[in-house]
């Protein structure tokens, strides 16, 4: 009886001893390991190139990994636009920071191509990821022949890569020979002016003994001169003194 009681006490003592040892190991080794304070803070790499970010990461004892590329409106091409963990996060040394590279935005503001030639505009549009659409022309006194007057969409519009940009080229102003109107009646002169692509300008009356009433005495520009198509021809018509 006494022997069994001593044996039970010994077993209980050994169990208690091992339990105490395990508790001490957990308290002194495991718990501190779980409570280790992070070694560094994740730096802000947004807007940096991968080369710059790699140097920054190495200075903090971190590993940089490129996670891929993605479109981004804020950061231009080849710059870091996103990172994980976020800037300011507390991490351990040799932790990995994953960054994503901007491909730029798929939409942007269309530049103004007025006054430029079609070939140089085509090259520039291609560089922007755009294509030349319909090309038409019209007479224009402001821009030289074969220079761009306007685009559709207009300059300043937001466009997407792959969009078609229609352009209108200037044909300049066509020069036309001024017809001879002297000696013709006013009604006939007006018809000839319009048939030749001009417009009737100012019509004034002047007393004359050389021309009958209603007959053109003088004109401006003079007959035979080359003038812009659509420009005006002023007329002086004969009348009699009343």
C-alpha cells in the first residue's frame, strides 16, 4: 500500500516536471519568436522605374519582384503604378515587395494637328496608337495646300488607342482669271461673274458720255488678272446726268 502511494507521487512529480519544462520552453522561446518586431518599413516606389525601385529595395534589405504590367491613367509607361505591400507597411528583412509596371493610359487627349502635313501626322498618330481614317479636302485661305485644316474628333478630345482620326486637308485657294466685263450690261456682267466662280462686289454708278446707261465702264480687279476663286469683283456702271 505504501509502495503504491509512493509510486503515484513519483509519477505525478515527473509529469509536473515535464509540464513545467514545456511551459518554460514555450514562454522563453516560442512566444518571443511570435512577437518579433518587423525590421523595416516598405518604401514608396510608385512612379519609380524598376531600376530605381530595385536599388531602394536593396537598401532596405527587401527583395523586388515585378508582378506584371497594367494600364494606368496616373503613371506613364514603364513606371511603377502599384505595389504590394503598400508603402509604409512594416515587414521583415528579406521580405518580397511586388510591383506592377504601367503601360500608360488607353485614352488620352488628341493633339492639335492643324497646319501639319498628312505624312508627318500619320507617323505621329501611329506613335500614339491611333490610325488615319477618312481623308478629304476643301478650299481654305488660312492653311497652305495639303496642310491639315481640322480633324474628327477635334483637337483636345479624349480618344482611345486604336481610334480612327479623320482629317481634312486644305486645297488652298484656286486662282481664276478675271473675265472682261467692260462694255457688258450689268445683268450680263453679274451672270458672267458667277459663272466664273466670283461674287459680285460693290456696284457704283457714274455719269459717262462714252457708255450707254447700264453698261459696265470699269471693274476691279481688272480683266485678265488672276484672283482667288470666290473673291468679289467691283463694278462701275454708266449712267446719265439727270
